[in-house]
């Protein structure tokens, strides 16, 4: 079943087309990757799906709710971990989790305990967010995104700037989350997309170049590796 | 209401853990009070503007501009760190945010006012001069509330419109203007026809009404009275307050789905 349907979505700025007739379907329970270079439109699309930016045209349906008319219902079922640092810096890890938990009126103590265990935040629970390492900040950010037990989780560049160990740890956590939530993640890293995603959409200059599983994309581009497929698609697009 | 109080609690924690609040919001007005008292003493006590009854309403009104600065910094920083953007994707509405910032501004402003009044009281004891009665204290606080509300919403507005690099500069310029146009440290009566311009803004009337309550004297030695200046002054006070409230709500909501 499709949990997100994106139909001919465009996003125009004054002189630029950030998204150009993008059509996508994201299935319930999958990890879906949005891949592209800088300026491809990945973050723009995520922001539109979360109601943080308005599309210029097209329709989006999320969990059978129309984005234009039922955004409040959509906000109840989504969680987002943005690319940028987006936690309350002067609050501790515990206070951050409590703050976000109270927004959703969830059983605060129970959900916090669960997330602290999943993301291994026990050691830093009483530390202020601004003093955390990059890896822990990311973990906190994703933990916050899960506070509402969302049906759909948006991860915008979840491992950007992390060392290889932290990245691998986060991958393990993201894979475990798939059991309970649909995940849409954006990334620059081909290895990350290959490791995590069931299906992928490749964007370039606001256009959808290709979508499908890694194997399907490799077959359609007649390449041996996903990296070669990605490069070929971009080259063909530029020509 | 839960979401508003939850957000207010977060804002209060953020502010109390930032040393700037103690320096600018709580400390600075106190320092100014003491400084002007020292100046007054060294000028032989001949400057009515620096007497406690004249200084108290001026410093209270002026101190609210630091509340504006604090809130402007807070809102602009929250925007810069994308903390607010994240919250925009939650079920929180624009009024949850605005009232969440507003209640914190109110708490800081009232705390400042109490500090100013206590400071004034202590200085009056030391200087062996009379201080205003409890009823006058309550009336003074009530009459200055509209300016506090105006400054709180103006802080939210500036933080919404400008980033954390630009907002402090704009606030600083505003703070300087308020000091002059409010007749806080220099007599507006000495500005000639410019005094009329000052009456159209809310700062001077607010200080004027405060000085009526404290029975202060102006630079000409005349005691402030609830005259035409005070009565007509209520109009710009009310208009500025309402305008700031409306603009804050409209522009904050617009900013929530802005691409900037």
C-alpha cells in the first residue's frame, strides 16, 4: 500500500525550478531513499512533505490525507530529523525529550525510557545538548523525531558529518526502526543508500531521473555498480 | 494551553541558562539606577530628572527594551538553529509559539520591574528620601504593563523578521531611540517643537504617566499631573501595543511556511 503519493509536484522560486513534475509513490513499511547532488531538490521535497514549505503545483497524499487540506492530521503522524542541528541547545538530553514528548501528549516517561535505550543515550542524559558530540546530537535528533511514534519518519542527511563508526551505528538503528515505521531518507552517500534503502529515487536539478530498487536501477542503466549507475544517469541528464 | 506552557517552560529554561539575561535584563537597569543616583549626588542633587521618583518610571520603561532584545535574540536564534522549523512540523500552531514566548517575556519584564522598585526603595532608604506608597507601586506596574507587552511582541517581531546577526543591531538602535524619545535621561521639554513628535510615540507618554504616579517633577520644577499629555498619550500607547500584537501574529504565521 502506498503511504505517500506525490503527483506532478512542482516547486518554483523566482528564478529557479526546485522541483519539476516529480511523481513518486512510497510504500508503507519501506525505507525509501532520495539521492542526488547538492541542489537536486531532496530537502525541498522533504520540507514540502512535512508542511514546512508550500508546493507550487501538484498533489500530495500522505496516509490518505491530502497535504493541502489536512496538514494538521499529517503533522500528527510524521516525524522529522532535519539536516541542521535542531534541538534546544541549553536543555539537557532528557529535557529535550520531555519537551517534545509533551507536545504530543504521549506517555512521557515510558517513551523517553524506550528511546534512551534504543539510542543508547543513558550516558549523556543529563548533559546539555550543545555539549554533545556530533554523533550524539544526531541520535538525539532522530530520537526526538520518534517521540510521537510516527507512521512516517523523514531523515534529512542523517549521517552527514559523522565518522564511520557513528554512521554504522546509526544505520543499525535505522534498520531496526523499519519494523515500526516507514522511513524516507535523503543522502549524498551512495553506500548509505545501498545499505539502507529498499527503493530509491534519484533527483537532479529538481527532476526525477530514476526510481526503483538498486537492482532495477543498475539493470536499466546497464551498469555493474550503483555508483556507476548514478554517475551515468547524471551524465546523460547533463547531455 | 499545555503546549503553550510546555513551550514557555522550555523558553524560560533556555533564557535562565544564558548569562546574557542576568547582565542585560536584570543587571543593567539596576546599574543604571545606581549610576544616575551617583551622578545626581555629584551634581549637588539639582537634577530633578535623576531623582528617584523621576528615574524609577523611566528605568522601568527603558528596561523593557532589554526584554525586547532578549526575545528578539531568542526567536532569531531558534530560527537559525532550525529548532523552530522542526517544531513547525509538529501539531503546534503559531499562537502556541507566540504565547510561549510572550509569557516568558512577561515574567522577565515583571521581574525587572520588581528589581527596579526594590532598588529604588533601597536607594531611597540610603538617601533618606521618601518612596512611593504600595498603592502607587501597584498603579505604576499596571500603567507600565502596556509598554512591557509592546516590547515583548516587538521582540518577537524583530526575531521573526531578522536573523541573529541583524536583530541585535536593530534592537540596539531602538534602545537608544527609546532613551532619548522617552525623555528618560534628558528632558523632552527642552527639545522644543520636537516634544510634539515624542508625544505621538508611546515611550514619552508611558514615562510621563509613570511620573504622574510617582509625583515627580520635570526639569522646570513642575510636578507631573494627569493632564492632556497623559490622557492623549494613552492613544499611542494603546495603538502601538495593538499594532505590535497583530503584526507579530500575522508575520510569525507567515514565516512558518516561508522558504527563508
